[in-house]
C-alpha cells in the first residue's frame, strides 16, 4: 500500500484523502494552516511514497519538500492530467493550486500504483 501525504495551505485536503483511500492508498492529511510548508517533514516521518501540496500558486510546499529533502517535484499544476504526467515523469511531490477533489486523489494514486507497482 502506498502512503500519500496531503498538505494544503488552508488545512484542507480531506476530499483528496477520500480519493487516495478509494484507490487503495493510505492518506495522511497534514493538519492546520500553512500545512503545505510541512509536506516534506511529514513525508519523512511517514516514510511516504508521494506528497501532494496545495496553495494559491501551487508551488511553495512542493518546492520546500524538494529543496529540503531532494524529492523530485513538479509544481504550478492546475489539472489532474498534469499530475498524471508528472507521475509518469517520475515526480513524487506534486504541487497544485487549490483542488481538494476526490477524483484528484483517486486518479493520482492509481497512476502512482500503476507506475511503481505498489
């Protein structure tokens, strides 16, 4: 089972978590305001496979996780298709604008499992 950490600037992410779980993953939602800035830290604590960050620009949490821990990231994404392409390209930290959608979590988790066979 893959572990996906979800970190939203506004402390949300519960809908994405439902999608991750529907696809067979374990979702960890980072609580509180500014959660996106703690994405990499929580990924390390949870030994996570993938991280999803949400903020207005879609970059801050993903870039911080990449800079601090070396995770391959793509940021500034605004669609599920962009996220799927990033996973196919080997990215494990994905930065989006605000998109707390169940379908996003489900499809990204399914794609990660397909690519990495977990």
